[in-house]
C-alpha cells in the first residue's frame, strides 16, 4: 500500500526532528570539558575559579582554573575520588606552579622547574604513577597522589649536581650516594593516614624550604579554596634532604598547578617574505604581507600587500 502525501510529509518532519535532536546530542557530548583548556577555548573570557570537569570515563571532579592570555594552570581538588587523566590537564612539562598556604591563611606561589644544568630535561608529571622516577616513601600508604619528578632515575642515580629551580633561583646539592630521589609528591590521603618512613627521623635541610621562601605572596582575591591544598612529601638525594608537610609547622598544604597553552599556528613562521603572522585560535592564522607580495602566506609576488587567511 503506497503512503499518501500527508503521511510522507509527516514522516519527513519526524525524521527532520530526530536529525535535529541527534545534532543537539552530539553538540552536547562535544561540549563536555575534560580540562581548563577546554573551558578556555569555549569561553576565553572565563574567570579564575573552581570548575567541574570530567575524566575520560565521564566522571566529574573539581579543578581550579587559573586563566591568562592563551595559557593557564590547572589545580586538582584533593577531594577528587575518581581517576584523574593528568595528561589532559597540561600541554608543557617545562615548568609547573606550586602554591602553598600558611597556617595564617596567606597563600603564595612559585614557578618550579629543573636547574640550569639540565635545560632540556622535562618534568615528570603523573597521577598515581612515577614512571622512570624514584617511588616516593608514602606512595602506597597515602595514595592516590600527584607526582612531580625533576630528574628521572637514569639521571639522578649519579654523583652529580641536582636540585630544583624556584622563581628563577637554582637550589643545588651534589648527590653524595647516588640515591635517585628527585621528586615533590602531593597526597590525596582520603583515609587521613599518618605518614611513614623518614618523617619522624630526618632529613630537613635548607633545600626543603627554599621553594617556600622564594614564593610570591598572592593577594587574597587570587586565593584558592582549601580543598586544593594537599599533604606533601619532597625528597632529593642522597644529601639533598627529605621533608613531609609535618616538618613545616607554619604550612597547611601545597598544590600542584600544571600549565596548558593554546597551540600557536604562527609558531612555525608560515608567512613568507617578511610577512607578519596573526592568530586568534589554535587553527586559523592570517598573514599581513609587505608591499610587493600577496597570497595566503605572502608567497606570491604582487603589486600590493594583502592579508591572506588560513584556517
């Protein structure tokens, strides 16, 4: 039996509505934020603060997003009870921010990176892992944790200069016994356990405090909520030192901020013949050509300059 025109129109309308719903559903899925970078891309005017993002299992957790022009930092809440896909949160391992909060409520931050002796050594940034780096003393006891590694075992197990750089200052020691510890670990410690190991025996040193004394105090308006500050353990060497938060009576916690940056299509210098490159997002750029050249990348000789847009 052949359907009449009225039925065909009804069926067509139904299919069109279903198609619109499908497109809306796909758009909603695409709008899920897995990082502060996703939030920034969706709204470059977003303000610093606490946001909810999702891991790759679509489980929500809280982060604090610190936004700047085309880059920013992400801090994970210590109350997080789901897996953190840490690689979604950063795009560079050149440096991190470490914030701390004092017992009086004052917060401060420092940029931490490897010392100048190792200019090409990236930092190791992990969630509940320490691939290639020494295991922290309380890794099993207070897990899960965020791991910041400075030198991997292959570099740290030598009698060589080691340490960290804090706000532009190198703090260096010589590893006296090739012990490969070179890390700063932030513990979620959901069961509020006490630390084990060196914590009641040793090994405080100036190196264990320098990242605190070189930190820059933050104005109260830039403070993060307490849920972003962790118990921590820092360990260097062989002769560098060891500290758990308990050694620092005036510190209530520390927080790891990992950096994200927007990809810059102008970084590869696509504009030829002296053209100037400009970009507004991660994919599109345009070239402002000097007089005598035209084309998308100023690669064609012409009578006058122009701007070619690619994206």
